[in-house]
C-alpha cells in the first residue's frame, strides 16, 4: 500500500488555525491526521492514501496555486511530503477508533541492506505483536531521505503504552531483532488525533 506522509512544522501558536485549514481541505484520501504534543517542536502529521505512481503535474499546479499542503504554508516553518510503502507483512491501514494518543517513531536506516533486514525482522515477529494490540502501520520511504522507517502505534494513554510495551517485550521476541545495527537515527513523538482524523 502506498501512502503520502506530510509533516507540517508549525509556527508557535499556529496549531488551531493550521488544523482548521487542514480540516477544510480534507479529502477522501485522508487516512489520519495528528498533532504532536510531546516532541521537539509543534508539528502536524497527515497520512494520505496514494496511488502506485504520483501525479506530478497535479502536484506542480497545486504548488503554484498555493493549494494542497501549501494552503497552510503561512502557518508553517516548513513542510515535508514523501511517498511511503507499508510493509507487506502488515494489514492495510483501516480508519477507525483505536486510541486517544498515537506514538510516531521514525528511524533513519543504514544505507546498505538495512531495509531488507528490517522487512525480514518485522515479518518474523509481526504475528506476536498483533496478538497483543493493533499497529496502525509500519512504512518505509520510497522518496526523499531513504531509507527510513516510520512506525505508528495507537494507545489509550501513556500508561497503556507502557503496559503494551512490557507485554510485547515479555514474549522474548519483541522488538524485531537487529534494529540497533541497522538504525542510524531514531526519534519518537506522542501525538493526538485531529478532530477530523479518520484514524482516532
């Protein structure tokens, strides 16, 4: 499954206006939208369904018209957008109510073979983790900075996050093996779903 991952780095105090702008522009491709509440800076992440190939001409026209992601550009310090592919061992992303907070973990991987090894590591343990709780997605970049992995996990609250992590580690099979060797940089954020987010 191909998805577009857009990150809006917000100007101070711009969260509500930015969310209102994104809500007004939300279309059928939107899968989820989250506002970070614990992280390095105020950010909004939007996840959209994408086709197997991008319509570059439409993207060019939107950029020229200050539409699409750039419609709230005046509220942002920066915007990034990339195409990702979900790992084939996971179910497709399905909108619904899964948690009041979401953890977004991002990994920059070593360039040599790390992505293939990450695929293999996840495939070996995904059934164990899904038996404990759902995962929104694990996806890897196919554009921009590569290779990267982004994991998104839903939780009721931070206590629920700690509980599920302890249960997963207690299986002796989690987390996927080899991460320390293949990861260059790791970052994590706690985010809350926007009021209009299909994933909430």
